[in-house]
């Protein structure tokens, strides 16, 4: 709001990036630890829901207000969050890990909405004590089998998400629709339509995620997205390099494909990386595991955006779609081998599965 030179924006963007990193590390842990297995599939996707809601809101506000006015409006959200969230309890896992049993019981009572939580607390304490018996060092992240498998799965999901191209499409959606000639509305409105549809679809699918397995959802999502990205690549190749082919009658095709792409993306790629990153890591190692996962996500989002820009400039608009299609198809194959099934399981049951311990 008060910047008068570019360096102030650099500092602000750096601080914002640090805040993003802290949020991406802390929020999946918090939601995973306060949710029961029955509802974790729904509320564990709250981070993705909120991100897409914010993407839609900022597109709408930015379309009608100046940058300075937009900053004033958006300032109300973090202030409101602080005033509300300060009353939320710490997770019972955190209190149990610190040996604060009474606070852990109080947190359980508040979260579960019941007075008798003795059995829940004893089970929780047993699980936590088993998990914190592991030292939780950086070395443990790679030498302990369950930690290594969790890290590999989380990094894979974030890379698959980034290389499916969604961040790139959110950045260049106005450019894509303008190149296809498929939109009769302004580029700004096309961005609002795209972000609005993305938010709507992912919200609907959030409440149906518990009906399907995690691995199945991811594989369906990757396969569907790869096929649709290939269709988009074929359209833009013909549009750019086959001038004798008249595509005027199907100018709606790129938009229609992106709409269906959003649906398939929402089924798995859009929701599962945030949800499962809060499920897979042991209590003793979660912070370190999510730090590496989020660094990987940031790197590959930058790679995806750079890939789109450079390939479009040197080869053609179809080229980045081919790259994203191939990457997403590879993700479809890897999802079968790298992703465990966590639906309906407690956090301790997930840890035992990752260790290869079969429950009798």
C-alpha cells in the first residue's frame, strides 16, 4: 500500500514467500492432527479449497480496483484470521508430544465435542510415544523406511501437481484463451471464469473424496489430465502449423478441454498432495519432511512456468502441452507404485503400513 519503489515490492514478495512456506508446512500438519479418519479426507483438503477461493477472489477484486485499493481490501483477511484463529486449540498430538496430558485431553474434548475422552487419549498417547521414540533427525528422514517412503510419495505428488501445468495455466490463462480465439469476453473475465470454475469443481469433489481411494483417485486424475493435455497440444499444433485446416467451427475446443481438465485435475492432483502431506509423516519428522516437500514444489512450479514460456517462444504453443501430457502420464504410472492407500486409517495405522507391518 505504501511502496514507492521496486525494492519495497521485492522485500514484500520475499516476506510473502516466507509466510507461504510456513503455511504450507504447518497447515497440513494441523488439519491432519485435529481430524478423525472419517472426515480427514474432506477437511484435509481445506488448504486447497482456500487457495482456489483466494485465487478467484483476488481475480475479481483486481479486475475492479487498483493495486493499492486491492491491498487495503485484502489486508482485512489476515487480520480477521488472527482474531479468529487465536482461539483455536493446539493439536492433541502436539500436547501429548510435549507431555502436557491435561491440555491434550482438553483439546480432544473441544475437538471431539464429548466429555469422556480417556480411551481416545490413551490411544493417542500410545501412538505419539511410539512415533517420538524415533529421534526425528534429518538422517532419520532418509534412513527410516516409513519416513523415506512418505517423503518419496509427497515429493512425487507435488512434482506431479506442478508438471500437470495447473499453476502455469492459472498464470497464462488469459494468453491461452487469446491465442485460441475461443473467448468473446475480455482476457480478465476469462481468468475469472477459469478460477471460478476451478474453485467450484474442487469444492464439490472435496465432499466426495472419502468415497474413493487415494491411489485410485490420483491415477484417474493423472490419466485423464494427460489425455486432455494431449488433445490441447494437437489443437494448437494444427492451429499454428496447418493453416489449410479451418478450425473456426471448433474455436470452443480449447476452453472445453480446459474445463474437463479442471474436473479431472480436481479428482486427485488438485486435492491429494495437500491432504496426504498431513497424513504420511510421523510426528517426530513432519516439519522436516514438509520442508523438503515444499521446496520441491516451489522448484517445479518455477520449472513448469519456465517450460511453458520458453517452449511457446521457441517451438510453439503446442509444445508445453506435449511436455505436460507426457509428465502427467508418467505420474499415472508412478502413482500405482509410490502412493499408499490412507483412506479411513488413523495416522498410526498409516505409519505401520509404511513400515510394512501387517495388522493381525
